[in-house]
């Protein structure tokens, strides 16, 4: 003990769980180089699923391939990461997301885009609900 201190704390840096499993490897962070690679795939016209398949195939064809590389998130990102990158790429290169994309991602927009989106969404919902009520009135009359 050190003079004047009531105790001494010793830290042991050991994990209480297995860190070499496929699940644990999948949470490794995908770096900016991997992100740039996928941005190139998207610029070449690949969809997120096509880019993931192409990237997986390129990993498997590498000379130093090991099964762990497919599970490693720093070499083979999770689908949610690839879809996030694709939405960012599409927003940067093609503009705002469409209504059909709402279920796939969270839309963060400026105030102007929010106002335009609200008007667009309200117009579509008015048409959809109008059609539903028209069909109901035909069925019940």
C-alpha cells in the first residue's frame, strides 16, 4: 500500500467471455478504407446486396483467405452497415430518399427537405386513404 491511501486496486485485463467467436468478430469496426471500397462499388452501379456478394467473393478468392475473414466485421461488414453506407451514398449522389425507402432507413433532412417531404407524404396519403374509403363505400353500398 501507498502511504496515506486506504487501499490498492489491481486491474486484470482478461475477458470473462470468448472473444474469438464469429459473433464477436462481426462487431469489429469497419474502417474508412472498407467504406471507400463499398462507395466505389455503389458508384459502379452495384446494389447493396450485389456489393456484399461481390466483396464476399473477393475475400474468398484472396490468397491469404481464412474462414474467420468472412465473420470479421473489419473485413466483411454487416448488412446493416452496407445498407447505411448505400443510403448515405445515394443521398450524396442522387438526392433525397423516396417514400419506399422509409422502412429501410431513418431520414435525416434539413428543414426545407422536411417541409417538402411532409407535403409529398401528405399528398400520397390523401390519395391512398381516398382510394381506401372509395373502395369501402362501394363494398358497403
